[in-house]
C-alpha cells in the first residue's frame, strides 16, 4: 500500500495506455499509461468495531440460469465491457487541450491519497437508494474498483439485494456464491480460514472480492434480516473496507440491517426531477430518525441519460445548497453500457469524481469509533 505520507504520483493512474496501432486518424490525447497493479496481500482478519457516534452532525434538513440462456448474453457482455467514454473531437478537443490546467492531476493525487488512508479496523459503507435504476449497484461496483486500484489490502462488495441485482454483472462475479451461502458459513460456529473464504467469494480483481446475486430459488436458503446482519458483520471482519449494496428502498429489512452497523452511507439518486423529488422526501425521514441522523451521509447524483435536461452537476449543486454533501458523476458512455466496469475506460473527469467520492466516504467512516 502506498504510504499516505509520501507524495502521490502526479498523473491519472487509470488512464488507458496509448495505442501502438497505426491509424489514419490523428491520435487522441491520452493520459500516461496504466501502471502495473499493486501486489495484493493475503486476506487478513479484522476485529469488527462497534460503530459509535462520531463527530459527524446531520445537516439541518426539514438459481443459476440455464447455461444456454446465460450464454446468449456473453458476447454482449464482452462487447459492452469495452465501451469507452466518448472523447471530444474537433474544436472541442482543441479547446480542452488549450484550457486544461494541472489542477486535475493534483486533485487526483490528493483523492487517491485519501482513498489510501490507513484503516485500523474494518469499515462498512452502505450504498442505498429508493428508486430502481438509480445506479446504486453501479456506484457500489465503481467504489470497489477505486479502492482496490489504489490500495494493496483486500476489499469486499456484498450484494444484499434479493432481487437479482446487477452488482455481479458490473464486477464480473455473476457466478459467485450469494451472501445467503457465505453468511451461513461464517456464522455456523467456526469461522472459515482466509484462504477458504477467498475461494468461496467471486474475484473481481486480485484484491477485490464480491458475493454473487441473490435469486429466488437460488443457492442457499434466504437469510432473515438478523442472520443477514450477523453474516455481513462476520464477513466484514476479513476486509479493511466492505461495501454493502443494499436493496432498493430504506424500508427493506436488509437495508435496515446494513444501516444499523455501517460506518457511513452513500445515497444514490438519478439526475431526474422525479428522482430529486423522491430523494428530498426520503431524506426528510432519514434525518428525523434518531439512528440514521447519526450515520455520516453522502449523496451521489448519477446521470444516466446523455439527453437529460437536468445534469448531475446541477442537481448536486442544489442539494449542496440545502446543506447536504453531494457529489455528481455526469453521463459516461462506459458506465451507461451496463457491463463490467473498468476504470481505464471511464472519462478522466469521472475517474476523478469517483476517487474523490471514495476518499470522502473513507474519511467519514474512519471518523466513526
């Protein structure tokens, strides 16, 4: 793991490497190449902390599918995973090159250092939403990719959504065991060894592990909310950072279980008028709840439609004007493709936004004792 006291490199570490193929078209501007992945250490056991009130203050705010069926999509998954963010051409590219300063590389270095902050005991971050299709699983997978890219320790992303969510698709772990199986294994009396647990989890990267989708009639009997809470907490002991991809709606028992033990929460909403309206109504109830009001909360506005009349940046600005902490990630062609996420294929501005979000979430989580 990079020493946070040492200056971070002054470049975007996930920019795609320049192509060596000859082309008749002028080569587009690219950032320096993608560095080799840092070696990951073995899974470690971390004693789970008991979250307690921190300095955070709430703002004042009023079966597996049959092989033939699954294989039909394999070609699409591979093709869409290679979709890159659109690059500006012509006069747009020229103006971008003329007016781009060195502030973005410096911001990336600071954000990466924040995401590399030491973790003494395991931190759990719940990713929630109250609308289907808002981008909750996309955000959870994206954060997992960022943390695993800048850290040498292990990261876990747990899929708690009983509705066969898209987390496995975004991380490439569709065939991994669901948390219903793993939760039972780690609460059955004797904890499995780190190597045994690693073999049960899906491998999205050398140091990024994930559970598979939970499906009706799938592997393992569905866990009740209490067993799910205990299983999630037990699994998080092995990882410095655990991301919990919660079911849609805050009323779901699995979401409530995750929020009861988390050290921070990310609320994801789409950049639409109805998404904003729904979020404001839900947040009013959030801050009226005695427990939730003490959970460090960050909002993320995701722009899913290139032609949207409301931009993620504009909506995040409105939320910030209400005293809420809001981040924005604009339309990104690679994220919108819906397949496996690769940081190298994101637009540089969106890689920066995701890394700054990861740094803020970890800082909040580390402040909870």
